[in-house]
C-alpha cells in the first residue's frame, strides 16, 4: 500500500474552448464520506480534486434519507464555500428549478446513503435517473457511499427491504453487482457470498467502509482509503465456490 497525496491538477485557462476527451467518472464508497472528521475529510478532498476544479460545483441529492435536514446540514459543513460551490436538490419538497439544467451544470453530484430502493423509485418518477446518465456521459463525477455507491451498478446487496437481500434494479452504469459496508456490518459478507453462489447476483465488487473505488470509463482506475487496513474485493463464482480477489487501496493522507 502506497501513501498518496492527491493532485489531479487545476483548470488551465488555455484549455477553455478546446474539445477535451470526456471521462465518465464514478467514485463509489463502501461507507463514510461527507463529514468533518479526518477520514471523511480525506475522502471528500479526493472527490473535489478529482474534478480538476479549484472550487467545483457540487450538488447533493439526499433522496435516500428523505431529504433529511441533518444530512443536508452535514453536507454544507463538509463542502463549505471556501472549498466548493455546494447546493442540494430536494425531491420531497421539490421547487420549480429545471432539474436537467441544474444537474448538468455541476462538476460533482453526491448521492446520500439511505434507502436505495425508495430512492431509485423516486428518481424514476422525477426523471432524475435519466438526467444522471446524461451527467455521467458528460463527464460530471457521480459519487456517494452506501446507497450512493450501489445505485450505479446493475445489482447489489441492500437493506432497503429491512433484511439484507438482492436489489436487481440499479441504474446499471457499472456492470455487475456491488456490496458496501463489507467490514462494517457482520451479515454483509455472508449475504453477498450466498447471493452470488445462488446466482441471484452476478460477480461484483465489495468495499470496506472508508474505501472508494474510482471508476473511469466503466473500469476501475484505482482504490483509495484514508484508513489503513481497509480493502476492496472482487467476488465471482468459481464452480460452486466463491473466488475472492483482495484489492489493496492507495492510502490517502488523512
């Protein structure tokens, strides 16, 4: 594991007006992110620097927690006006803004944790799912932990129904399945393994808390974490057994 200081560079004024290759980016976190403690701040810094902007525009979508005032307030504390241009999108008390114009004018879109199933249903009814695909294809970074991780995949392990079970109606921007909180919740690993063994879920990726998998153009670019010892895992079915490949993240300076 190597220690890295993230530096994606800043905007070059000479690049304005040039046609640049679009990178479709997703930064998926197994848990953590958005907060004022050192571990979360390191992950949040990574997201901001990945945009290449000095003060990126970052939009928060807290649908999965029912537009929780606590979650929104925590977001604004983490991404304050000194380091970003933060804003949020409420859908339970929706205002009259044009959702597509708003979301496609961001550099980063952060999705909260919470109930993935409910969130996806609400997004579909408001057309947010289709707008997020446009944002991704435009090069806007999509990110989030827990529900904000697994929503980007085809399928996942979720507690949206209460007990842990499969969710097969993800957005599908990333192929395969996903499981967050791999080291943080005791039943996550055995449930995910059983769902893959039964072929209920396809092969996929699991992430410990505080691990971020950075995808560029649908492929893993790197894994990062500020918490030493935390890892990622690729799981697939080999005959009737689970084959698990451990992924060692780069260590962020916390």
